[in-house]
């Protein structure tokens, strides 16, 4: 039996963007929040660094704007950058009201001020944080607050199958009215219908073999929106974090950029520092430059990893500012107060995504997108460190106000059919899913990674086309499961990344092509992909 449940707002995703949006909506609005795993299992929880905001009197919003524009490779939307930077302080104060405890400045004269660190691309200290576990503090706080809301219903361990649109129901005016959602525990698909649907599903870094992201980051929202007729933008700009811990037992463990902000140095295996040869900002250069430098040196030397060393700082300072990293490395036999940390780059952040306006509307009426899943124009060709959590908070506020305005209109109640499994059977060969999953992530890492070429991109496109056909056939014939849903979305996102990369015949920001090593001034525009049957949005 298929359950059909109705809400005012359906939020797919439970990270900072989704939960803050749910909390910012009026308490009388009925909200459903869908989380693929446990509520805390997402990128927000694992974020170490912090949130960039102008809190120091010596800093300025204009400086924050200029830093963001410079890092973004001339592809940021200046008005969006200003909008987000100006809203920074009020969003930090909103988090404080929710109960988030940021690290205070114990060295300053004002006991009420917060410790601010500096990360790559920033010209000032403006990253507010909770030691090196900012995401854990924010996610835990929002989790507690959301469970206090009477009219918020949580669907943990549920994975969205696809969006429900009126066009799919054969109606004239197209809008998003809900989603089919797989209950991962029971294996049944439930139908959630809502007046407004919000995608807050995060990014797509699991499309690569090596990533700092948790397993849930499979590009679900981007793929679903694309299938529903929404444009996507800037998918070639996948950010690789320069420093993931290199250890067989340290799956996806990130070494925060804040270490470099506090003086950590990148070293070759022989102990030589190399970043000053690549950029005058050395270890504080933007992430794309640092990641490419590490990739270059690893390939030049045939080395499996390089090293990050902060052991020249006092041990007490390291333990106070980086307790999570210190303890985890100790567990794996590395004492960061005495020796360098083995590191490698890993896929980290999706700078592109679903194209949205300044109220988080997508091209599809009734559908909004916030957080990493969306392309707002803030990041351009490269995200500046710690701007992502800020974007989540600002756009959740903008989306909440837009959704509340929509709630004043009459609520349509279209007839929605239940999920139909009458023509599918149980999967007969799960090895097909496992093999295709592995093949996809490997060729994306090899051919569409930190450094690309036209030849590699053509090879990737041929392989992704074959995989898409196999996966579509499999999806059409067998009952859906979590692995199949994620693989279906990953192959869609991989195709979008490859097509975007092929269309940009230059090197800019995170997209570096050896066949076009220089930036082309004529290509200072976003890459926008348009799905078949796309129609410009009218109404919200």
C-alpha cells in the first residue's frame, strides 16, 4: 500500500540549508523534512572550518566581497556576492540565538568577542568557528531545535526517488507538487505532496573516487531537478580540497584549511616547502591553486601523498584549536604536534548546481533549491573557503520569506497517483550496480579530475553514455533500492559535469584543461545547460 501524505512545505535534505529553512518558517506551517540517513549524516556535520562573516571592526563587507570576486575567477554575480556578505553578521547572530557555541577569543581584551581564523583567499581573519568541529556544533544545535517543532515531521532514512510535477500528471500548467520517497528500512515508496518543495540535498562529490564527503553526497537534487526540466549551471567547477588525510583507515577525513590559516606548511617527502614556487600567497592561496600544486608535485615525484606540517606551533595551541584533528590523527599513529600529516587532494564541493534566483526559485514553479545543490552566482569558478555555510544560511532566509508569501494563496490539491511497482521485479544481479558505481567514480577521477584534457573528456563522455543506457534499463525493470537510486543520480550528474567541462575551452578557477591552459576573456559567463523540454518559469 502506498501512503499519500500532504504538507505545506516538503524539504529534501537535512543539512544546514534544509534545517535552518525549516526553523525560519513560521511555526504554523506544516513541514516535512526528508533525510537520506540519520538527520546529522551530511556534509554540514563534518565541516571543520567555519563560517565567513565580517565581525572584526578592522574588516569590511567590501573586503569580503572583493576577496570572493577575486577567488571566483570573474564568474561570480557581484550583486549576489554583496547580498550574501551583507547578511553574514545577522546569520551568525541567528545561529547564536539557536544556541550555537562558537569559540571565543581568549587572547583579546573583549571577553564577548569570538575567535576568528583566516583561510585561503581571505585577506582578513573573518571565519567564526567552534574549534575544528564547527559543522558538528551547528548540525547538533539545529537538530535539537528542529525536534522541538510540533509541525515539523522528520523522515529519516528516506531517499527521494523523483519529483512529482503536474506535467507528469498530464496537467497543463507545470509546477512541482511533491516527491516519491523510498523508505530505506521497509523498502516501500511513500508519496509526499506539498504546496512548496525545497531541494537542500547537498553536492555531488561522491561522483569521484576520492572525496572528503560522506556517502550521501550523490548529487540527488541536481539530477532530480534536471529530469524535472530545470537548468543547471557551472557544473565543471568541482572543488577539490587540497588536504585529506592519507591513511588506509581514514576514509574521507578532512584536514581543515584552518591549519594553513594558522601557519601550517605544505612539504614534499624530503621536507622541502613548495607552495611559494606556485603562488606568492603560498599555503594561503585559493584551494584550486593549492590542489593543483599538490597534484603536480605528486605526479612529478610519483609520490602517493605529500605532507602538511604544523608541528612548529606550540603543542598546547594545536590541541586547543584543532582537537578533533589531533585526536583522530593520534588514533592513526600520527602526532601532529610532533610530525607532519600525510595528505592528498579529494573532491570536496560542487560550485555549480541548479540555477536559482535571489529568492531560491528554480525554473520549475513550486520548487526551490538552497545550499550546495543550488547555483546562486556566489561562488563563480571557485568557492572561497567558509562561504558555503554562509550561503546556506542566507538563502534559507530568502527562501523562507518567499515560501511564506506563497502560503497566502489558495492551496491546490491535485490528484496524485501512488508509486507504481506493478511492472518491475526484484533485482537479479546486484553486481551490475556495484560494478557500474565503481567504474563511474574511477573514470571521473582519472579523466575529469583536478587536471583535464580534451582527450580525457571525450573518453569520459563515451563511457558515461554507455553507463547511462545500462542504468536506465536497469532502473526501468527492477524495484528501486538505495544504491540504484544513487547510481542513477550520479551518472546523470557525471554527464552534466563532462558536458560542462567540454563546453569551456579555457582554464578558469577549478576547471583546468591542459589543452587550454589560459583564461579566455570572452568566456567570462556561466556555463548553463538546458534540459529537453525546458520552459521559462512563470509564477512561483
